[in-house]
C-alpha cells in the first residue's frame, strides 16, 4: 500500500463523512505517526464536528499519563505491542469521551529494531463504544516516511470500517 498524501486526504474525507452519518466523534492516539493521522483529518475544513482531539504519545510516560496505558503492559510487552495498541485506543476513547478512536504504535526506523520487532512493525488499535477493540499488526516496507504514510492509510481505513 503506497498511498500518496492526496489518497490519504480522500480517505480522511470518507472517514469524516461516515462518522457524520452516524453521529460519531473520534480521537487519535499516535506514537510512530507523530500526529499525522490527526493532521490529515484536520486538514479538511469543518472536521471539528468529528475530530475531538489527538494524543501524540511518543514516550512510554506519555502513553501512561495521557492514555492510561498500564506500566505493567509497557514493561512486559513493550510499547510496540498488541496490548499497548489496544490500551492506547481504549484510553483515547475514554479520556476524550468519544465513540471512536484509533491508535498507532510502531518502529518507523531507520533505527529502533530489536529481535522480533523489525523496522516497519506497526500495531494498531481501533475502539468503538459497545464493540470489541480491533487490533491489526503490519510490517511495512520502505523508508521512515513511507512506513509512516502506510500506517496513516491503514489507521484511516480502520476508522472508516469501525464507523460503519
């Protein structure tokens, strides 16, 4: 999936329209994407009726303090893990008091890889009130910019699916 920023803007528009149809508000919880998901959504005029807030939680301390990610989860599984992605999404939904949220945590590179966690590994969480939190794991190829762009594309697709 090699998405251009124009493709991402189009997908962001679809997310906003789907949320409006169902009266949903959303929040983002971002680590490796550093606010790009919220940025592409809020690039669209009028998005404030859907987008409540974005959390950029790059450090473990920020994940814990802002989103309520458990210290035990971070210590046992690391920031780049399914459990942390789920806790980030659920924490963002609860703390922003919205119906829908997405989280992204991963290794965009070029450094940061560890055994079992290569550059390009990204975990996603998507939480919607009254539904089970969805998790996706992907290993994207490419450079840092490409990995982050691909992560934004998948996060937007998850939001749109969850808004249905």
